[in-house]
């Protein structure tokens, strides 16, 4: 039996987001919202905190989909960086993809999920204008995809604790950069903030 998500017209904003309640137009509309999950395994280390971020990412995907939104997984077709950071290889990618059950999978040819992929067309065809962005490589694919989406006119929210970084010393700067000039690239929030806006409350288990 095909699962049909309930149609929810509008919710409140993500009140815990910074530097403004997201989205800027004042109402979270699930059917026009998409979660972009950057899952290039080159940017996945495999630390305990990374596994917790993956759990948050999966929880976000289930929440977005159940409310009628779109879940997009972005992977890479080539080793475009010429190097690899991962310890666990594509096994983690396969596991997370299985748990997320994305509605759409796109393959990018560069760091940005929009480069050489049909991502822009997929989002516009589905009338998704508000984007939650998270995944692997906060200072790489996640930020590049967020900026590219912002340049294309999408309203973006970086879900910081559902994103992992290769160099943890860069994480704070990558987070704060989004908030410059009143939200130059959009806004930033935690998973619990987003789930609360969807009416799901706090994350459970060991995730804080």
C-alpha cells in the first residue's frame, strides 16, 4: 500500500533559529519544504558524534516526509577532491540512505549539490522553495550547497547538529558565517528546533 502523507498547509516558524525565525516569509509550509542531505562519503569521518548527527538526519527525513515534504539525498559521482577523508567508506552511505528512504537521489559532479546535477529542476518541479540543508562536510558540500541554493533564490536553513565537519575547528566559523549581515545565506538551527516546529518536540535517546 502506498503511503500518502497528510496535507498540512502551514505551521509556525522555527522559533529557535538564528538570526531570524525561519522561514523569513513567516510560515513553515511542509509541502513546499525539502530536506537536502549531503551524503558524499569522502566527507564522512566516522567519529561517535558523527553517528549521532546521522541519527538526527534520519529523524529529520522521517519528520519532513511524514508532513508532506520532500527528502533529497545528494551523493557524488567522482572523487572530485582528489583525496578521501572517510574511514568507513560507502558502507555508511548505504546504511544512511536505507534509513532515510529519500524521495529523490541526485549525483553531483562537484562539492555543491547543484553542480552537474538535476537538483534545481527537481526542487522547482515540486515547488519546493524552502530548504533544510544538512549532512556530511559542513565546511564542504553542506556549505557549498547552501550557498548555491541561496544564490538561486531558495530560503535556506542550515541544521547544524545534523551536519558533520571534517575539521571540527572550522565548524563554529561555518555555522556563524550563515548568520552574517542578518542572515546572508539564510538561518541556522538545531534539529530539536526544527522538530519542535513540526510538532515533534525534542530528539530522543542520547542525542542532545
